[in-house]
C-alpha cells in the first residue's frame, strides 16, 4: 500500500523509514512511503494520486474540500502523526467512510519538560542573559526572577502531559491547582482541582495550558479570562495556538497585567512554522508585535521534538496503519466510535 507522507521533514523521513522498514512479529511493513515536504491542502491534493493513505501532521489541512479530493483520488485512510485533530473535518471523513487515526500519546514527558524549560527561561531571563554575556555584558539589572518553590501553578488540562508536568513541578516545591472537567484521580497526589477558571486563575503565579483545541476551548484565554489572572502571572502554552486570543494577550502584555508569555504554538502558525522564513518579510503583524516584548518567548512548535517522541510517533503510526490494512479495530480511531461523537463536535473540552 502506498502512503503519501506530507509535511515530511528530514527527521520525519528518518524515523518513519526506520520504523516501517523494521521487522515486527517476523515481518516488515508492506507500506511504500512517498515523502512530500509540502503541507497537505487544497493545492497539494494531487500529490496523493495513487496513494491509498496519507500521513499528516499538525498544520496539514484536511477540510471537507481536501478530504473529498483525497477520496476521489482513491485515498481511504488518514494517519495523523499527532494527538490533536482539530485540522480534520471528522464528520466529513466519517461520511466518506475514511479511516482516521491519531497518535494520542507520545512521550508526554517531552512536552512537560519543555513547558518547564520555557517557564524557567522566561522567569529567570536566561534568554536575555545569554545574549548579554555574548556581548561581554555581565550586568544583572533586568534579570531578576522568582523562585518556583512555594509558588502556585495552574494546570489547565490534566491528561498525560498535565500529569507529567505535575510530577515535575512537585519536585520544585510548587503548589498545584488544576482545572479539567475530566478529573484524573492520579492528580490528587500532586495538587487539587478547582471548579472553574474563575477560581483557579486569580491564585496562580504561573499558568500552563495542556488541553486540546475544540470549539469549547477556542480562545478561552481572552480578555475576560486574562482579567481574572493574578497581576504579573506568566502564561505558558505548549498545547494548541488557538486556545489563546492573540489580540487579548498583546493588550494584557502592554498593560502589564500579564507578566510574561511563553508560546511553543501560535494560532496562525500554519504556513509559518516548520519552515525557514529568515530571508522573508513575515506578514503576520500580531506575531511580529509579540516578538517585540522582552517578556515573551516564542518557539516553533518543538515541545514534542525528542528522539523518544519521534520514535513513538512513528511506531504508533505503523500500528494504526497495520490495524487499517488488516481490517481490525483500531484503538486510536477517531471515527465510527460512539464515545467520540461529542468530542468531535466540540461539545466537550477533552484533555490531552
């Protein structure tokens, strides 16, 4: 079976090729991987001609138009190399009878550790100190930070990543609060749940987002919720860019209400992230405005980017493919399962 792999960077090619060519249960995969550096979208659907499946990442577009085009070209399976699926029109995929499966968990510690790295970089100004020292400036003015020990951290979304973050921050001696409609019992050994954002946000010195992007969570960090936050609090987002309304955080940073912002994701990152634009004039004025703040750090959606995570992504993608090929139930399927119908329509703020 031919699989068209979109948004395929050299590291994707390396890890996917290694895993698909490796023997498993005494046999190698029958899949033929065809790699495309381009993202999947309306203009690149023809590149999937002759393939029975596509393998995609977070910024590939699988709208109704794209799915219908793929289906017309003979594609019957969509293999996501990520946990989030907000870029896929799942009801249309189900109508077309297409198989869609994700990688629901891959090294949650990778993302949690990166969230802490962003938090500590911003809190202790190590990014600014690095640049100063390289210029021979050893002045400490402007580099004052705060201890994490004894501070209150709010975790929004307590799935596997949120729990991994809680384990790390307990080691720092933080007080942990969490908000999640789906309460993981394991969190009780690290901190306590609160009943609403209005109860959590005013208490927290630092807030970290670990929930998926569905309609009920889109822009849930906005003017109203930012006004609830403790003055000077730092906000970290390693989940999905659309959770944050960019104009609102810019206003909160300008007023000083928000003490700092660390982003590994951005709501309009499609077409920007995972590409080299160093020689281009970037046209996104909001992103450029964010980059002018000394208390803002932006990375290019790299929290997942470890050897362990890339290996697990490739291995889970192969398992999903083999379930489809062998016509056996796939536990990571996103269609034809009753328990996913509400999540698919965005009625529930499901966690990751």
